[in-house]
C-alpha cells in the first residue's frame, strides 16, 4: 500500500521537447511520483506519447494554441484526469489521486503574456474562477504563479492587484501557501535577483511533509518537492456514556423496582452498596461505548472575520516598515474585533456543552433525591 507520494512542481523554461531525457533522469533520481510541469510549450499536433517513458505516463493540457502545463504520473498511482474542470485554453490541469486517501492536484501556470493577447489579470481571474468551482476536501494547488510571495504585502508591488484576486479566492477556502524559500533566481545586470514564484497551496498542512527544493541542470527555477501522506488517518475513538436512549421516565422505572432495604449497620458499607446500585442503573440507562470519529472541530470564522485577519496581517507588515500612530490604532481596532468573535464563539461552545449535560444531570439528581427522601421518611 502506498503511504506517501512525492510531488514536484517544476517550470521547465521554454519547453520539454529537447529536455525529455534530462527530465526523465531527474524524476527517477529524485523518486518523484507526480511531476507537475509548466512552460512545456507543446504544440497541438505534437505526438505526446513519445514523451512517456517506462514507469510513467504523461498528461498534457488540452489547448488548441499551445499546451503550457503537463504532468508525469507514476504507473503505480491510480488517478483520474478531470478535463471537465479545466476550462478552455486555461494553462491549468486537474487530476484526482484515487488512493486510500483521495487528493485533487491542480497544476497552474500564470503567464506574463497570455495566449491570444488576453489581458493578464482577466486570464488569472478566469483561472481562479475555475479553481473556485473545483474545491474539495483535500486539494493542492501548485505551479508557477509568477507572483513573488515575498512581496505579497508590498503596497508598491506591480502585481499587488493579482495578489488581491488570489487572496479573495483563498479566504473562502482556507488554502495556505507553504513555500517559504526562493524558487527562482537569475543574474540581471550583474545583480542576482531571486523570488518565490512557485507556490504550493493546501487545504490541510498536516497532509504535507518534507518540503524541499532541488537545483536542475537547466533553467532559472528550482524544483519544489514535497510528500503527500496518502494513508487514511486512523479514526479518533473515545469511551463515553451513550445518553441517547436516556429519559426521566426510564430512570424512575428502573429505580422504583430496586430493593432499597439495605440491611447493614456500617455506614461505609451501606454507601458502597447504595453507590453500586446507582451505578448499575446508570450503566443500563447510559452504557459506556466506544465513539468513533467524533473529533472536535475548530470554529471556522465567517468571511468578514477572515477578511479582517487578512487585513490585519497586511497592515502589520506595513507597520513594521513604516510605523505610525494612526496605523497602530487601526490594527488594535481590527484585533479587538477578531478577539471578540473568538471569545463569543468559545462562550457559546461552552454554554452548549453545559446545557447538553444539564438536562441529563438534573433529571438524575432530582429523581435520586426524591427517592431518597421517600426512603428515609
């Protein structure tokens, strides 16, 4: 059984056709199971079967101008290509990995100059709209976004409007970008430039391990790799009393048929017998059973709070560089709003727990008390 799957995102820089053997050797050497590639530059009439090699198959973007993304997939992995989700000439591909734990992988390339002279922002918004419509529980969106993550909150960044579009999409689905190292470098006029252009977004970081990068034999992009944990998480179990069949009438009936004439003189012995009788009643009314999968879930904030969290994060970045009293006051105000939500949510959660227990406990105690009063009178 496959327990983990090694995934890579790699911008091949101006085509795969003359680099097939190097790509093959790199994939095999690094034991990559799924290699998501950008800038493959494959024309529509190209026989893509010649790009395959033993142990791997290749899936290529459907594009009537030029395919710019492709994916190599190891033969031991079950998968389904989701062309129904990919759109037209989108520079985007989708595959579902059909192992014990299923994943959806989205391979995206955001071009500086989109095909057919489409406006770059309009093309990116089209890609993001496609992603919105394919969201699922375990999704990983990766590729060359051509957006420098290290400048995400810079107010003077030339692509800040694209990051704004991206953030609005991510805020709705709790996707987190996990790449925190430079993935591109180039010598420009004697100066080494570097950026985080290749991104990996995941809906659950606990599914990801061993995030790393490798230097290829060509190009100015590093290969970003990571492992997906493929086996199912073991179910969460706990031993609890099952109060679902409890009722006050059942409790009264069971207590009424017991013989409460305990003929002992020692107080401690009397209490032990009395206590065991009560426990037997409770064990019948609410038996101890194993609950499976009843994992507590964190309170998910509504969209206004998510937006407030994103705004606070952006303002903190600005404040570190250019502190001001007005900006600090705004951050404090937003912080109070966020804390107030979580405090209210936690209070409601505790109140629900107390209310759910109160009915059962009060019924049991009141009935026991009534019977004890009758017994001693």
